[in-house]
């Protein structure tokens, strides 16, 4: 696929990858209507990339909320503002930590498995076999995984945020003794549905889901059909996803906030 | 070189290749290749490694397109087909991969049922009957519930064969079907190829190196080298046609028209001895 | 096929869980939780200064939330802000002589309306009015009162642009709000140094709807909270004549330097009063 890339310098190589990735996105989008015939496959992928990622997302969300609450409590107690702990935990999780950490975990948990799976399917001729059985691999293999990632990310992010709030409450209220009513009322007085939950949680995580899924399927689909090629593609999925998530986070924050 | 070819399906010939020329990364894989595959027969394509036998199969299925020439399958020129037509054509072609290429997501039954599920809306009972019939034909009905990872190489190839014939195709392409099989499995696959050809009349194309095996099933053999057909004929007599290609290939000689040395620069120079030095 | 069905069920559960989490976030942890409440009734309260009070700020009795601020309006021509409180039906028995005050949660927190129950036998009806109120205390007013340094002056003005001279405007900048009773009625249009009087001449652009500001009103430079930005507060006087375009508000109260105040406080020692609890109701134009 990328035979002529050769040993260019890193800038042209990266630009070429981004360009190929964009073209690949167009091919996926063109294949989406055809993939509707394989809706069950999308559901199955949603199970693998979404439901199977729940454990890690929930545990990590819980600990992020707990540590955030702990840190904020100690800093805010300097100013006598521990009542604001709930507010700051919620704002920090909704606007930044929720979408970003979920996306990074998602890239590590689901993105890599998508890349490795598609890469190995190509290496073992399964992709070619599908083409020869007149099944379009873009519609049957790639598009369902892309869609599943796109759908799963916001849902996972919501679960992450809910667990984060729960963890923050656990440490702040149950352990450190912030007043329960203060914790919630300060939070509810400050958190705005559109600004924080729709813009912060939903749009960001949708964008991250699209980017991570796209990178994962692209790397898998274009991986050289060797064990080294698949291993390298998997690594690149994590590296490229992480960079893309954090860069996109800045851009989205600048536009949405 | 290219002869006029009728646009309608030919009664005798299923696949007709004329003047096929393909250049892959600077190397001419095919150089005006002409080849006919007759209907209802088993045709074997042989040749030294790297002469593009698998590439030829990819041209027939439309996975690759040549730079010039025609590949007509059942009258239609494959390189000119659009995606829908190409997929319609592929539904009528079975393809057996060298490594079987079973879908690791599914068990044996679902692997064989896969094309049916993708292209038809048959009731579950009917799908089950068709799949079990095909599995019975390859002798693996009892293995329906196994995962692909639990199969031996020979079994996997037979499952792949069951999958390839699930739609009763007009043409089956076998890519190196005998590689890595023990003598028992090899004979089982041989028997299957023969049975499928004789009972169902499926046209078969074999890419293989094993002359002994080919002698048992093939009706016609093409020997390809240097991007051209260098010899063809009955498998039992082709080895004796006297050309240097057949003598080297079937005689197993190390050097001949296919050189022992891969093309390289001057040896003395590569070792650092200058030719002009005294 | 059965194995696919189980995926479908599991995936369905996953989607339901995701949406449940979203619903929880949206309704329980955000401002929707405040908007969403049972039947409520509305009570009016008037404050001479609402400070940083915002719509949807909580209304509390004994620290427990019983409702929220529905709207804050300043009727043209009136010197007081009209605050409508939306209170939960369950707390329908608020004595008529209860006192509504604007408090701040902590030093830097948001402001809320606190109601202290009175002893009257009659209750405030829906649409009724809480007559007794304590306004928000600008920090300067509290500190100023504490030191007895609160300069209060009367003045004249105009309908569109009026000027006011301050000996010190602190960090006031062009565009800063002009507030009356805590509600924005205009903004600072220009700030110039006066070459003759050697002080700062501030031009205030005031909304035409507020053309009935008495000409003995005073202008003061206040700070929003402890570390907030500065604004000009107009304290209405009682004169029958109103400010007109181009007039000057002669008597003004300049920005106080926190450093000066704290320095004075340290030198003079502490009076017996606690500054944080400043709860005296400030009638307009106090002396």
C-alpha cells in the first residue's frame, strides 16, 4: 500500500501518513452504507471494543476521581475552600480528564486490538479471502470496527466520568469528611449541561473516538503482512493516537469552550 | 499478439488470457502471456518460484490488474469490470488459499456458512443443510464445531475447500494445494479435486510444483517462465518435450534457463578487485 | 447464530449502561439538577444591592437548599433590585416577617439567598413579598464601615453620559460595568486624567431606561469580591431631580487600596466588631 514511501524524512512521511489516513476515512465513509448489511457485525464489534473495555474504564475512572479529590482537598484546604472540591473534580473530569484519559485508555485497550486483528487478518489472507468471497472487507471488517469505536467512546467516557464523580465523592465525602450536601450543591450550581457535559464529554469523546478508531483500522489495514509489520503497526496506533488525542484536545478546547 | 476474441462466453474456454503484460516494481512479471483454460477440465499451472503463478490467479479474480492485455473470464474482461460486476463474478469463483485463510472469528461451520450468510437470506435450516452437505463432501462433517486453530493443515485446507464450493462455483482456483501436506492428506485433497471436477463439472485451475500429483489429476499443464508460457501439453508427456525449460524444471537441474545466480553485478568488482589493475 | 445473539444482549446492556451514565451526569451533577424540581411558588424580595448573586443561585434556610433565584431585575426608575425566588412547595410556611439576606459561601464562593425565619403567625403567600432584606455587602463597604472611613456623597448627573471625578480609580478600566443595587445599568466609557484638578475623570455611559437616577446619587469604585475586577457603583440619593446627560457626579468615593486598609487595621488595632459578619442593612446614602 505504501510501497513508495521509502526513506523520506519524518515530516514528509508523517504528512503522507495523514494524507493516506484521510483518504482511507473517505473510503470507510463510502463503505458505511454498504456495511449496514452487516449491522450484526457492528454490534459484535461494539461488544469487543466497548463492553470489553468497561472494566478498565471503570477502574481507572474511579481512581482518577479519587486521586483528584484527594489532591484538591489538600490544596483547597490551604485557602479554606474544600467546599469547592466537588465542583473542581466534576469540571476537571468533564472537560479534560474524562475524554482524554478515556481516549488514551481506549487507544491502548481497543485500538491496539483492532490494529493487531486487522493486521493479522491481512497477514493470514483472511482479508483477501473475503474479497474473493465477494465480501467487501471495508464494509465487513473496517467500517463496523470504525463505527463501533465511534459509538463506544462517548458511552465509555460517560461511564468513566460517572465513576470519577463517584470516586471523588468516596474520597471527599466518605473519607475526608466534606459535607455531602455542599459537595453536591456546589457541583450542581457550577456544572453546566451544555458547556461541560455536551461540549466537554460528548463532542470531545466523539471526536476522539473517530480519530482513535480511524488510526487503528488504518494502521491495521495498511500493516505489512509480517509479524514485524503487525507489531510495528500496533505500536504506531498507540503513538499516533496519543499524539492525535492530545493535539486535538487543544484544538477542540479552543473551539468549544 | 492479441487475437480478436469474441465478447460472448466461449463454449470451450472459460478463461482466456491474451497478451497479458504486468510490471511490478520495475520487474516484468508477465510479458505478453497467452493462456486458455478449458471448461470442465483440470488445468495445472507450473513454473519456477517467483514466476508469478499466484499473481496470475490474482489477475483472474481481479485482485490485480495488468498493464496491458485481456483476461476474459466467461466472456467478460476482468480488468474492465466495475466493483459490483467484479463481486458478482467472484461469487461464481472459488479460491483455495495456500494457508487456507479461514476466518479465525468463527468455527468451522460458520466459516463454511459465511458466504451463504453474506450473500443470501436463506432460512437457517437450509443453510445448515447446505453447509453439512459440503462438510460431508470433504469428510469433515464431524468437525463442524471445531475452531480453525484446532485443525491440522490438511483439515483446514479441506474446510477451506468446502467453503470455496459452498456456492457451487463454475471455477475453482487452487493456490499451491499440496504444499505442506503429508502423503495421506495430499491424496485426500487430490481425490477431492478429482471428485469435484468429475461429479460437479467444476473447472479447476491448479498452481503447484508437484508433478507426480499433477499427473494424477490435471488434464492440461502450462509451464510458465520469464512471463511467458514456455511449454504446455499433457502432464504425462510434457516432461519429455525436449525444451530446455522442461528439462531443467522437471529434471530438477540447478542451472539452466533459470540461472543459479540471481542477476548481479560483476563478481570481481563486488569483492573489491579492480579489473583494470595489473 | 446463538453466539451472535449473546453479543447483541451484552452490547445492548453496554449501551444502556452508557446512556444511564450520561443521564446521571446530566441530571444529577449539573445545573439541570437545580432546574429540575417539584412544584414551586414564587416570592419577591427587594435588595438595594445583589452583589454577585446570579439566576439559579440557591435559596437556603438554615443552610439547606429550598429553592433558587428565578430572576433578578432592576425596574427603571427604582433604586432597588427585584429578585424573584422560586421556592419548593414543601416549604410553603415561611413566616411573613422572615428576613432574606444575600450571603457568600466562604470567602470566594458564590452568593446565595439565605432566609431566616421570623415569628409571625402569617405566612408569605405565593407571589407575596419578603419585606425585610439584607443586601449583599461590597467588601469596600464592609471594610470602610469597619474603619468608619466610608465616604458617602451626593451628586448630580445626566441621562446618557455623566462624568465623575475620583482621586483614585484603582484598577478600573474602560468598559467596566456601572451598577446600581448590584445590577449593571451601564459602563465606563472613558477614563482621563484631569490636568486641572489632578484626579481621574471617569465618563459613565448609562442606559437611557435608567434616566430617573436622583442627582444626589454618588458614584463609588468597588471590587467584585476579594480578587475580582473593579466596577463603578451608583448609590441613589433622595433628590427629586434626576441626573441629565453631560452632568457631573461631584461627590464620589474612590477605590480603596486593600493595602492601605490592612495597614490601617494593623496600626489601629482591632475594633470589637467582626468585619465578616457585616449584616447591617444599608439604607441608600448612609452616613
